[in-house]
C-alpha cells in the first residue's frame, strides 16, 4: 500500500479524480469536499496553507491533507494565544476508508510538520465529536483532546493536540 503525494496545483481542480472526490454523506464531509474544490487552491497560492494530494499505486486519488500555522488560547478559553501548526483539513475518499490510508496520510502530514518545527513544536486539529473512527486514529497517533468542544457551522468539533517529538541529532 504505497502512497504518492504532490502539492495541490490549480490544474488539479480539473482532474476528474479530484472532481469526483467524495468522503461521506454528512454535513462535515461536504465541508471537506468544498474546501478541496473551492478554497484550498486560494490558500495555497496565498502561501497560507500547504495542501497535498495523495494517490495509490494504481494512481487513484485517495485523499488530501493540509498544514498551516495558527494560534490557540492556552489554556482555553481565555489564556494567552500560543502559536501552533494545524491540520485544517484531512480527508480520505469513501472507497479508500478503512484501508489504513488515514494513518498513512496523517503520518506524512506529521512528518511535514516536523520539517517545519521552527514555527511550533505543537500540532493541532479539529475533529467532529461524532467521528469516532477519526478520533481513534488521532488518539493512537498521540493527539489528545484540548479544551471543550467548539461549534463550527452548527456542528461540534473537538480540538486535539500533539507535541511534536524532538528532532533527531
């Protein structure tokens, strides 16, 4: 199960594999698809976010991930703002879910965050509170809940954090 990745380019939006991307029937899944098709390229071109597309050995589009910088209040809700890296979006196509691709994409995104460790030694993300499969993947990778869930677009999301390991000498 190999994965190839590339940075999102504007011409990828016309790729039928990307146009057909579907990761589930829930509202939160629609937001993941909408981000990829409408918002991601603008953030990449503005230099705000890195977005990678992942393909399997048969060149099928498996999913995507992103990495950006932000600030969260620590401790929530009224602490000081602390810089951290964040995975704003990570999604796997429905036909590839349950095949360990989520773990592989998450692992690669963590490796990218490690390369950019100068911006922050902490990596965060948001996960829908009812997405038990994703919470399990994140938890087994070292992410821990951070603060109380917050509401985006009428949906509850849990913030999760992981401290990036020290670089090897």
